[in-house]
């Protein structure tokens, strides 16, 4: 059985619009980062942007292809599809909130600014990486939209691998740059899920 997005134009269109909105957000953030490089922003990415892009790209490819290749893992549920779409938009909104709260310090690559300080308002009051939490929600949603368990697992495995490396790099850079303030902030907050992890 083919996934819903392969069977109906409406489902395919809804998924493609969601991917398009995410792509526009990410390109906008990248352009903003390029403009900020002229204001003293220092990139310290250590290849994590490439790792994230490659793992997410692989995950998306698998998410689109596995439902056709392994139809036995299909979840024949319109509810699962629409729940996935709801999670995609919730994740996009949460990521946008994180971007707005962090302001000029939010970049798609690991970077630091000379006068950067620890931001502890909005979602940053409880978690250190709400932008990544937004991405995880979004990709969980895309995985559910595939209406295929294997596709969902492959996508989330790839995304978690890439973001895991990015978080490792980012937290080391921020500890080096902000010192004790960031270390204390790490003790008070969780990485991705408030009060849990």
C-alpha cells in the first residue's frame, strides 16, 4: 500500500507546502547569518552544519522512499497523517519562537558574538536548544506524514544523529565563550525537553 502523500494530491500538496515553509525559514536564517558575519560574528561550527545537512537530507530521502520500498510498514491512517501535519506546524512555530527570542544570536551554524550573553527567557528558561526541539517536533511530524513506521524511524534516527553532534559542538563552544555563566545555565536547564532531557 502506498503512503497517503503518494495516493492523493491534497496530502502531497500539504506535505510539500510544509517542507517549503521550513526551507524558506532556513534559507532566511542562513542569509541573516551571512549578513551578521560583517558585524563580528565568529563561526565555530567544526563541520556540524554539514553533518546536520547531510543527516537531515538522508533522513528526508529515506522518509520519501521507504514507504514505497517497504509498504508492509504502512500505517493506514488519515488521523496519523493529520497528526503529523499538526506536529510539523507546531515544530515550525516553536523554532520560530526560539529564533525570535534569541534574536541576533540565533544562527544556523555554531557561532558566537563578542558581547554574547546567556539568554534565559521564553523557551530558553527551561531548555537550552528550543530551536532543535522545534526541528525534532517538525521531523516527527514529517515522519508521521509518511504513514510508514520504518520511514518514521529512519528519519528520526538520522535527525537525532545530526542534532546530537551539533549539540555536542555547540555546548562546548558556548562553555568556552561564556564560561561559568553558561555552565551554571546548563545545570539549571535541560537540553531539549523541559524537566526531562
